[in-house]
């Protein structure tokens, strides 16, 4: 999962980056609205963690801009704690609103909820045919039998399941999985095929990989 963090507080931003990395979430951290706008013009993310009181403006302005053309999940992280503040954030299009200070565990749980909802899954247990993955404990089973996966293999499977039926380019997977190279990605794909069966991960020649819908 790739997340953009827009937070100007150095201590909080650093703590959030470390916690998200420990949860196998790739984070890009910026501290200005201008930086966030420039980044999002070039790249897509799976979610945005959005502070509101920023040195160069109000985060709600960025949220309004995004909602004119983008459905990316957004969680507001703000010290603005009144009911009207929270309602305004939700009316502007936020998927969730966390008041500072908050528990990291709660943020991670809410991030899982908004991203799986945007992918069309309503619980932490995702199923495609006989394949079941659990996003909370990062486990997988096939036809009721547990499948032992490394963290990198699970992350690859997660992306393929989350985008089930869509071809994911090599470039997309390398970026989202923090792979060092194309060769590393091929190793992970090969290992998944050995553990799940070769038909579960298909190669689309010249493009990337696909986990077909049953």
C-alpha cells in the first residue's frame, strides 16, 4: 500500500512514517500543500493522510480539489476537535477524521477500513474463489489450507487481490512493493506460483501480472 502523508509537524510526521513502515506501508511524507499537489499530479496513491493547518494554507482546500476528480481515500488528521470541524471535513469529502492526539493502532485500523472499502471489500477477510487472505494478520489460505508467505509475497498477493481482474504493470508493483529490481519482483511472482499454483498469477506479456477473477 502506498500512502501520502501531508503533515508539517516534524515529530509527528517522523513517528507516523516509522509506524507505517513497520506495518509494511510505503509512505511519502510532505509538509506543504504545494508539495502534495505537485506529487499527486505525477503519481497516484492508495490513500492520503491529511493535516489541515499547514504553513501554506488549509488542507480542506486540497481535499475539495481532489474530490472534483479523485476518489482516493482520505483520512484527516487534525487538532481541530469540535463537532462542526469534523462534520465540515466529512462534508468536504473525507472518508474519516481523527482528532489529534490519536493512537497509532487506531489510525492503522481506520486506514485498513477505508482502503479495503475503496477496493470493494467490506471486511478484513478477502476472498476470490478458494483463495482467502486476511489483511489484519497478513495470512492466506487456499481451499482451506494455510499458505505460508513471506512479507514480500503477501504484499504482492495483496496488491493482486485488491486489484483482482486488472493487469498490474511491473513498474506499479515494483513501486508498491519496494522491490529493488525487476528480478526481485520475478522471484516473488515465482514463489507465489509455487505456493498457490501457476494459474493464480498470470503474466500478460509486455505489461505485467494479473490475478484472474474466478
